[in-house]
C-alpha cells in the first residue's frame, strides 16, 4: 500500500539538557534534567475502568514522573519546558495489536490494488492498468516480477477473482503476482506459473489449493492458503539501501497514526536480525514486538538468551505465530457450518481450509509453553477456535503444569460462538479482535454466512461483559493502519452499506480506546511499562486533534493524530 510514502516524520530533539535527576512525583522542589510539562488539554490517563483526567503530566528522561495538578507540576518542576496542548487530547501511545510491518516494508513499491475507500480500483481492467503504471514507474524490465497488493473480488465490477487469462494479454513477458486483500491468497499469470513450475500435475499442498479451470486440472492462477508459501520465497530481495529507505518509510507511516509500539505478526528470524542491526545503528524509533513464524520456532529455541518477556533495545520477540486457517471474506476461514455462497475451488460442504493439522498445532503449543513463549494463533473461524481451545488443553495436560498466566492470543477471533468466550475466560486467552471487518466486509459476511454469524463477528461487548481483556487491530496491510478508524468501527460497527453489524456488540469509545492502549500493553506483558499515563511508565504518548470521548460517535474517524511521542521524543508531528 503506497500510502506509507505519504507520511513524513519531523525528527525533533526531545528537549534542552538542564541539570540533575530525580524521578519523584512529590510536591517538592526537584533538580531538573530534560523535564517537560504537558498541560492545557484533555490528558486522558486510560488507567482504570472509567475515564480519568489530570491537569498536567511531566516527562523526564523518557519516563512519566508526575501526573496531577498544574500548580503542583509547576512547583515541583520549576524551569521545565512547557508543552501547551492548546485544547488537544493527550493519550497513551497506541499499541499495535496485530499487523505486519515487514510486509508493509516490502510492499511499499507494489501497485495499490485496494478498492474504495482504501484505494481506487473498481474492476479487473483497473487492476491491469494499476499494474501497468507500476511497471512504468519502477522501470520493470522483461522477465522481472510485477506485483500488486489488495485486490478484493467482492468490490470489483466483475464480482470475481481475476485469473491468469486476465493478466496474460498485457503481461506476456513478465511474471505477475497480485495479492488478495486478506493476504491469504493471490493470483499469478502464466509466466509466473511456468517459472514456479506449477502445472496440471502439481498436487495441492496440505492446507492450500491451486484452483483449477473448471472441468480440468489446469491451474487458473488463483493460489490459496499454504500454497502461497513457495511463491513468497521466490521474489527477489531488495538491496541494503532500499531496505533502509523502506524501513524508514514504514516507521513514519506507523508513527503518523499514533503508534508507539508496532508489531510484526509473522516474522522470520532473518528479519528480526535485520531489525536488531537497525536498532544498534539507532534507526529504530518505535518499539517493535515480533512473533516468529512457527516454521522457524525450533531455530529460535536453539538460540541462547531469548527472553520472551523482555525487550532487547526496542525489539521484543514475544512468542510464536501459527496461521491456523484463512480469511472469512476469502471463504478460507475454517467454519463448523458451510458458507452460503460458492467457494472457489470447492464443490460441496465448503467450510474453509484448516492450515495446520491438530498434531502440528499441538507440537507448536507444547514447545512454546515449555519455553515460556506466548502462542499467537491466527484463527478466524469457529472450527479453528474449537481446535485451538482443545489443543491448548491437551498441551497443558502433556506438560503436567498449572495454567499460570500464558496469555495465549487468538488473532482475529472473528466468527465465534458465545460459549467459546467462556473458554477464553477460563483459559486466560486474549482475543485480538478485528472490528474493521464490520465496515469493510460486514455486508459480504451477511451474504456468505447469514446475519446471525455475521452480527457476532468480533464480539467486543460480550467479551467485555465476561471480564476478558482484548485488543483490536487493523491487520495492516489488510486494512489501513488508522487507529482512530479502528476505534470508530468498534463503537459504531457500520458497514459500507450502512448496516450496523451486530448492534449488541458495540462498545463505548473508552473501552474501544482501552483495547489499543492499556489492554494492548497487557497482551504483550507490557502493562508495567506502558499502556496508561501513570508515574513510572514510559512517556509513550499521542496527541489528538479532538477527544474521542467528547465527539459524536460517528465523527471519531475524523479525529487526526497531530503528534506522536516515543519516550519523550517527538517521532511524528504535523
């Protein structure tokens, strides 16, 4: 998604060096060093179950050292730098609950194939034109890959996936790959199929599918699920300088949306090593929490000194990520009941595609729990969630250990049944919900699965009433990384067509904000250092143009981020 290029960060020095150091918040005269008083705005701490405000906040040496009245702050921190909020709202920096910073970094140069409002593509012909433009802009020669991201068949005039024939006429001399907006499937042309050695004799892999031309074994270009794995490793890698430029651009994009803790939700070890080298070079300005691709878990465990609860500089490996099924809009999420509409590549009893076997998932969970690593499982469908709950129970049984505080994260948790939330509560699972789906694909979900299932997608209110702490995410690059839009979807749950997708599952703006601040930190075992504006925590903060608790709920998405602050340093400003 090329929107990453549109954002620029003003790298501003934190403040003037004064003298002394003391982290006390008592109302006494203190020696000063790099102190800043924030005042004259709504300072919403996000601590507690109800909204609480303070008049002033003091940052010193990257930490919050005082919250309270302005008079007390001025008395205790005489000579401090004054930051006048001018009526704007100060909140804890946003915690990214699930996204793919590496994918965003790699895809900056791809053709943007998203449909409105995220992009402009409305037809297969417009996909081809966007690819042509990308080829020209990047001077892509014959034989080189042309790639695009974000096509959505449900929003195209043809209401279908493109196929190889749609691409072949315009691109006979280049391999072409277009990635579905879900990230769980894509389409290649004939040149790419030949390059990849995929033909009528190629068997479908476990948990994946090469969709065939009807009545034949000839691939039509659509590749689903685990079949994408081989493809993703076939692309050329950018050079070192391009990598650095792309990393800077993607960090700026994240910071522009108020994010101070970013996530890579399916990282390879080579990429984590790259991040650590960037951090040592002073290039990382956000915290990045990464989950390692489960296929590389054994390699990770073989390394010495891996601490899944602590940061190494700005980088933390929090656990292992396993992709257990596909996407609901792509109709590859594994359900207990069939989809109501035709599924590409499936003839009957179409309930999606499990990506892992029960044995594979058990192996992942047992090893992770043994190493005190969190398990992050992509699980969209209720059948997959059933498997995850049962496997977690079996893993605990095999280890013969008490449950303790594992905080197993169920990423997306979209198409659940109510009783599954009870299991989440008893087992200490943390759902990372995805309410942006209500807007982008709510209408599609009603068509594909019926109103009852569609209305229970990402059941935030039900989870909250059961006392379950949850996160809410964008899954960037599946949807744009706008955190206030995510808050808007959690509060309103309005679809493209204006349908409220599950009115009973709407939550208040405060609870929606908790999901991307306080509870986001909890998900990462970071609740002692970030997520709320309290003394002793990092000065990770975001300044908003308006207070989400005080505007009309439908106007929340119009609020903008004006400043993002990481440990006292301004990393974005407009």
